[in-house]
C-alpha cells in the first residue's frame, strides 16, 4: 500500500510540474512575441487590469477513468464558461460550469457495448490570484471545487441475446461507475494573452482531483478560449 501511495504521489507531482511548465512556457511566448511585435501582438491601448468583472468561454479537454477497475483512460471534450469578480487587483472569486462528454473503454462483454458515451457536468467555485501581469499577458493561479454529476449509462442499452438488462445494470457489468454526484477540484492557472484592453486569449491547464470511486484520482485538463473584461464605469 505504501508503494502504491508513493507511486500516486509521484504521478500527481509530475502533473503539477506539467501544469506549471505550460503556464511558464506560455508566459514566455506571450511576453517575448509581444516585445518583438507590439503592433501585431500587444494591445493598442494600455491594459490596466482595473476591471471588476470578467467572463471566459472556451473549449475544454480532460482525461478520466469512468470505472474503478477499467485499465485505460478516456478523453472528455466539452465547453467551459466562467465568471470572475475581482475583489482586489490581485484576488478574485469565480464560479464556472464545465460540460464534458466522451466515449469510454469497457470490459469485454456479450452485450455489444463498445465505447459507450459518458457525460459529466461540473459546477465549481473558488478563487483566482493574479500572479504576474504586464501589457502583453497575465498569469493567474486558481483553485476551484464543487459537485460533478456523472452519467455513465448513457450508451449502455446493449443489444446482446439472452437475458436483457437495463442500461444501469449494463453499465455496472461492463465496469462503469453508477450514475452519481462526486466532489471534483481543479487546481491550476491561466495564461491570458492580451489582444486589447478588454479582450484576451486564454490557455488554462488544470490538475483535476476527483473521488468518483473508492479512491482519490488525479487527471489532466486544459481549455482554451476568450476572456472579456467588462470596462470599469467612470464616475461622472
């Protein structure tokens, strides 16, 4: 058990280092390119980061295991939308929704079930910290957590001869989790490459921590999309 624990810790630390490397590499690219070509990459107007509200929307990728003992991972694809209120220039509170879908490997079975569709919807809340910023880019760190609703019997109706099982029973027989809600945490950050004072392109990697089964597992996720910063209204 200790060996297994050490192995899981090494895997988690490797994923954390990968998330950090993505953010650091992206920051270097964004700042370096902006310094070389201000008119092409950098914003035309000064970026002040004085906005109180911003919204982000993008596409999301995440890997996952849809069953306790399924050997191979599956890939999720979906969308993500997030709203942030900046309490101070450095700290913000955020709420976001992530909707994912993908096909999962399953146990060999006589029900003609192969790579059934799995759904997952996450509602997450947490905080952001603006770690670094300049005219060309900003790096934020975040920690989110909340409930995740997993639907694992969406594609397990089956078509085998003999005893007919319903989709929920089939999901269990082929190694998938039962439909339920479980806690999920997203620990990571985002790189915002500014296109103007109010618009930016975001790349956001995450370490995903979930507990759908009998143990806590970690996975990798990344999303990319567009950020809009609502301009601060000037007092008359």
